[in-house]
C-alpha cells in the first residue's frame, strides 16, 4: 500500500492539461519515432537493422554521459528491467515489419499501447481516468477495431505480432515512466537506459548468425543505425521528460500521433498501398490520442 501511494504521488502532476512546449516536443518525438521505424521497415535485414538502431542510440548517448548525473540507485532496477523489455520490443518490431506493411503494423502496435496504459493506470500508478480520457480510450479502441478489417486480407500474423508488441510497449512505458521519476533526471535515465539493449540484441544476433555476417551488415549500413538511433533515443527521451511533467497515460497517447506520420511515410517514401481502412483507422486512433490529451 505504501509503495502504491508513493507511485501515486510521483505520478500526480500539478496540471493535467499539457503545456504547449510539452505538446510541441512530444510531437517532435512522434515524428522522430515514425522516421526510425520507417528506416527499419525499408531495410533488407530487419532484425539487424533494429539492433543497429538500438546500438546507434547507445553511441549517441555515450558522449553525454560524463556531463550528466548518475541515475539514483533506486532507478537501477528499472533500467535493468527496461533493457529486457526493449530487447523484446526491437525483436517484435523486426518480426512485425517482416510480416506486414508499416501502414498496418505501426498504427496497431502504437495505437493499442496507450489504450492499455490508460485502462490500467489507475491500478498500477493510481492515475484516475476522467470522462474525457475514457472517451479517448474508446476512440482508440474503435480505431483498433477498424484495423481488424485488414485481417481479411492476410494480415492476421502481422496483427498478432503488433498486438503482442503493444503489450511490451505498455509494460516498458510504466517501467521507464516510474524509473525516470525516481531517477530525478529523465535525460540521464534515458541515456543510461539506452546502453544495455544493444548488448542483448547483438549478443543474440552473434549467437544466431555468427560474428562475421553481423559485422558485415553493420559495416555496410552503419548510417542507418546511427540516424535511426538518434531518432529513437531523441523520441523516447522527449517522451520520458514529458512524463515527469504530466500523466503517463496522457503523454503515451499524445505520442501516438506518430501513427499519422507513419501512414504518410508509408505512402510517400515506402510506396506502400494504403487501403481506406488503414487511413480511417489511423485517423481515429490519432483522434483518440488527442482526446486523451485534452481530457
């Protein structure tokens, strides 16, 4: 009970409505997130490309570490648990993009995650849903159900992977949201948290593929990992910082406006065929995210 009360105090901000500067930075993070996902989708070796994005984030983080305070000792367990979730997340991202288009997978994967957070935040961290927040949750649900129509066209496997990853996303959202608060420095927490996932991902890749093939791919596509890694850590760092200023469920939902960016990227740059159902679903999910923001 005491632990729950402590988490409730950590995640009860003074203002529920997000300030304009927080909104702008979260939206910038959303664009960065959609961009690095597009880089993974466009790659030929999606598992290795996802691992390189994780490694790129660690490389970007390293130069800043000497200038930032160490995360508090209480935050270390959260960093370790987060690394495991991030490992699962990047693996599922790669698998989902092998199975389906980004225009299908990304909206579903990212749209369900804030739904799960909003639906469970009262139980996990003591954040109560308002009527407006409930409307946002229901709107996101409607968007997700709209995407289900895609399953009639052979997208069941991709949808299953996306839904599974949504659960992983919701889990690390809680872990890192709490960890960032406890650490008292969201930037420091984000950068230290970025160091462990690439170790796990490349250890797994070396064990399955061998050192030489992995090293050869990294040498030929290092730029993809560096650019994607910078976008990944920048996006998540902005989100975690925002979670120290506003409710986790609100920030998580607003961040998913990246869904719209992903749909645009899938059409304009990846030349994917986007059905009317995907466009409608993406818009409904983004609307639900905005309703949660305004609740």
